[in-house]
């Protein structure tokens, strides 16, 4: 029995082996697609021409919308809030010169009335003084005439005394009369001086009362708080019947007629702005800012010294090279766009944490929004789809900055860039390595500097994988 089992197992094993051999020969050899050998045995490569880049460079960064101007309104006088406008609420839109709150004006009205009375009293006292001055003037005129008479009488007596026609007592009497009249004239003259000084002092007091009255009227006007601009109230900290102190902040109004977008640029990106500054200056009038559009030719391989000579440096190290920019915001599959200008630094230094340069984009027409991309509007819903009417603070947006390069550039596919920033070009059927200096990356393409001894427009760059490439290796171009 044991030998029979061994025989059965052997037969089964032989049957399995035989079936495998039979199946192998029955299926036959697999057919493998064979590529016809390339000419001279050279490996086939796919190439694309490097294109000259004559358009503006686009720098894309993230940004946040912030207010261009935000005014903090403070109470200029103290008192109880007697009334508050319905629009004086957070989030409400207000117009310039709209009345927001009114402080109880009665105390200030009383101050105005009191000072008006004081001003009238000052006017009355000045008029009385003018009368006194005129009276003194009349008296001085009469005393002057009396002095002239006394003087003539004294002179007459002195002449008569020489002929013994007048006695010494008569001469003394005439002299006493003349001295008395002269003394009276002196007193009146001194009194006139005092009256004129009093007049000056009272005029000054009247001016002081008038100034206090103007101040009281100004304080009365300031009991009404108006909106200084068109905008939206973003904060309010006062209620009707509440008490406010002079100088305390009560309302914050945000200007919605203009906005800023804060963003940060790498120093490399700032370098592009500085280089493009002469092309973006407005001193050329209405001419185009694009080098390619204004007819300026740029030869490949321009030296650095030539470019430096053509670049006008700023007179100040803090002058900002302005550049055109657009701000885009995506919402529910739609992309909206606002035009703006990158026009200034957001401060005067580099961010210590990110080592980037804070900048600001100014948007002077936030209501001018354009739909640049999005899903099609359903039939019957035109005008019903909600879209942002304007920019709002706090929006996270994409900022696209456009700069005009002052030197020739070429565009190549990013897949053509090998490690070490090497591209392989095909020239006369052989590989030639060229090192590229990247300018910017846009999508699947790399924009690099065009250099006479490096990559130039029109060069055929290899975009397919290469095995063991080396300079001078023969290749065959396919699928170009």
C-alpha cells in the first residue's frame, strides 16, 4: 500500500510537469513591439525651441486687503450725549457731514450768551471812555486858549513895569494866573494820556472777550459730531444719554473710496522692480512702458555694464519703483479682478521673520470690479448671482505684479531643466549642455536670461528623458 501511494504521487507530479511544458509550447513566444533602430544607433530625443520672452514678467504673491484711511473721531468737548443718529452704528454706511451724535449744548449756549453780554459791556465802557477822551480834548482846547490870554497879560504887565505903569503886585498876579493855567493844562494832558492807555487796555479786554466768545461758539459747534468722510463705521463706543470726555474716541470711520493691499516680496522680486524702474517711469509721457512695444531693440548677450549704463538709478534709496498690479479674489468658482498700482513700501525695512520686503498696492477704484474667470451663468439667473460689490478689508487675495524686463529673456519648459540648472540642446545632431540663470517661474515654464555663451532664443532644448548624456553625444530628434 505504501509503494502504491508513492507511485500515484509520482504519476501526478509527472502529469503536472508535462502539462506545464505543453502549455508553454502551446502559448508560443510573446511578440514585443520593436522600435526601428535610429540612424547610426543614436538615441531619439524630443526637442522644443526656446522662445524669446518679450512680454512683461508677472510676479504673483499673496496679499491682504487693508483700509487706505481709517479716521478715529474723538469728542472735542465733554458732556452728555443728547442724541445719536440711527446710522451711527457699527457696519452702517455714512456720508461726509452726516450728523452722528450731539452732545448736550446747554452749558455751551450759556457760555456764549454770557460772553456776548460781556462783549456788549466792553463796547459800552469803550464808548464811555471815548466820551471822556473827547471831553478832555475840549477842556484842553479851552485851557490852551486861556493860557494864551494869561501869557499875553503877563507880557503886557512886564512891559508896563518898565515905564512904572504897572506895579510889581500886578505883575506877580499875572504870573500866578499864567502858572495856574499852565498847571491846569498839564493836568488835562496827563489825564488824556491815562484815558488813552485805559482805551488801549479796554480794547485789548474786548478782543479777549471776543476771542473767548469765538472759542465758546466753536465749542458749541463741536457739540455736534459729523462724519469727516464717506465710509463705513467700523467701531462706536458711545450711546445716547452716555457721558463722554473731551479727547475720548467715540467713533471710527473707514474710508471705502480707496483701499490698500499689503503684500511681501522677496529681494529677488524687488530686484526685478528696481531693474524695470526706468521703463515704468511716467516721464516718457503717454509712451508705452514695454520695451518691446516702444521699439527699443535688445541684442542678445548685452553686457552687464551696458545694462547698468542704461538703468537710471533713483535719487533716493527709499524711492519705490512703481509697477502695475492687479488684485484677484476667488469666490465660488469665480475670479474677480481690481486694477491697482504697487507704489510704496509698507514701512522702511525688511521683515525680521520672513526676510521679505513689505509693500503696498493702492487701489483707487474699488467699485470697478471685473469678472475675469468663472463658471457660466445659468439661464434666467443673469443679475441674480451674488458677487462682491467692492473690496472688503481682510480679504485674502492674489496680487499679480507686472514688470518690464530691461534685458532679453527666453522661455523654456520646466521639464527641460536638469539638476544643476542644466539644459541639453541639440545642435547639428549632437548634445550641447548649457547652464541657465533663472529669472522667474511661470506655471510649467521657466523664464531665463538669454546669454551669448548660454541659452539663446531658437535653441532646441531636450524635453524627453536622457540616459547618460554628455557633450557631443549623437542624438536623433523625433516628435518635434
